[in-house]
C-alpha cells in the first residue's frame, strides 16, 4: 500500500465526512463530557508530543466540543497502557476513553508475552504514519566520519525500550546486517532520558520517529554538535520503491539501504533484511494506533472517527503539526489502519518470523 499524500487524503476523506453529516454522528454523546486520552509513554516524549497536538484541535470537531485530558501510562515499552485499555482496567466509561499509542503491529507475529489482549478487541479510530531517523554521537564513527563507517565502529551502545519492541528489533536487525559491534541497552522509559544519556556519553545511538527527531534530537544534539544524523527508515511501496521523508532527504540524510551499500558495496538482502523491511513497513505505516476500548459505544466510535478525519481539513491543526513535526500528517482511516494490522500478520515467511522472534528474544 502506497502512502497517500496529505492532499489526496483531504480530497478523499474530508468530503466523505461532510457528506455523512459532519460532526453529528455522536448525537451529542460527548456534550459536557471530559474524555481521557491515554498515551503509552511519558510526558514530553515522541508519542506524547504528537498526541497533544491532536488533544488541542480534536474537540472542535467532536459534537459537543468536549474537554480532552491526557493521561500518561508508562511501562513495558508501552504495553502497560495498551493492556489496560484493551482489558478496560480502571476505565469506568469506555465511550469517554481512547488511546493514542505507539503500537508494535508485529507483537502477534512474535507471540510477544507482554501483550495480554487480542488486538482485534480494540475499536480502531485511525492510524498515524511516521518516518524514522537514526542519529549517533560523533565520536563513535571511525575512519572518514561518514554514516557508512558505523560498520567498522566498536562499542556502539544503542538505546532501547524493551527487547520485544519493534524499536529494539529494528536496531538489532540493522546492526546485524551492518556487521557492527553493538549492544542494545534496553529499558529506557522516554526519549528525553535517552537523549540525556547520549549527551552524557552513556549511550551513543538512537532511532526516533520524525517528531521526536525534529523536536528533541535536532535542537539538543545535532545542532549542538554532539550527534550526527545517520540514516532514515521508511517503507516500501507497492511498486517496490522506497518511501521516506522528503524533508530528511533534502538535508542529505540517506536511507539505511543506501548507507549499507556505501559500507558493503552491494544492496542488503536475505531473511534478516526481509525482517527489517517488514518491521519498517508496519512501523512507518502505523507508527501510532488511535483506538477505543472494547466497551465503547458505536455512536462514540463513529464520532471519534469522523473527528479525526476532519482534522485533515483544519488549517490550524495542519499548521501546528507542520510547525512541530516539520512534515504533513500521514493519517489513515480506521479501515486502512485495520488493513495494515491484518497485513502485518498475514503470510509471514517462516524464515522471517524466526529472525524476528530471535531479535525479540521470544522463544
């Protein structure tokens, strides 16, 4: 599935929402109500930064213009919040609760034991795509000081969240392909803690979504000369061509595949690379999953879905998103997001599944 541009999404989805009656689907279900928005990482992190943009603009597109408050639930690389939402732990009013989550679509593939709820139990509102950028301390690069030199680097310590998270999996797959001498130091609770560790020389490599890279890594580490950009990760379109961030490309930040070719004189291939492509596709196309708990009403779900899609026609939302993230939002409807989830677990090559489970440390 190709990523749609912002312009095509606005042409297709916003007129459809208006044709269906705009913000009337909920018939006042949110009038004079307070909605809890659960974010599965700490305040100030990548996903929290994005969620709060939506928090500020979504109410005006919901019938009744409710108040939305953010609740950060951390732990287990985001799985604590996902499990609580799916099992409705501590949720008194499911129709007044939704999550804006970093979600590992490969968790069912690798049989991740930290996932305690069936993904199909959630009521999907929308999906948010994102590009990813890797960056590292300058002092880990030997030789000519180019990103390709990472293949010869010694003592690379990359920051992770949890062994079975897609973040950690991709770090291991990239370094295994590169032949880098590395260790993933896992268990970090926020990107802020990671960037502080990089600044202090305790960690020297990180992979981040574009919002986190632009709002934190660039001003704190890149512009101060502590770190340098390494490569970007995107996805592969239906035509087999690489999809990624034009903004990063304009700054000369290459794809991982290009850096690999610079280092090894050939393009990456084989089951490990196929596993990386699968991981990148699921992460880029569904970096964030927006969802309600199983007990949410049909009226509340319909109102939320229309509200999210209406944001694509909101000039204020688009301007703030662009100002903070430095890119247009990549938003998928509930149906598109559900297809991405389904495709992530369908017809997985046994060799690729084995690589993913080994990288995740799941037997």
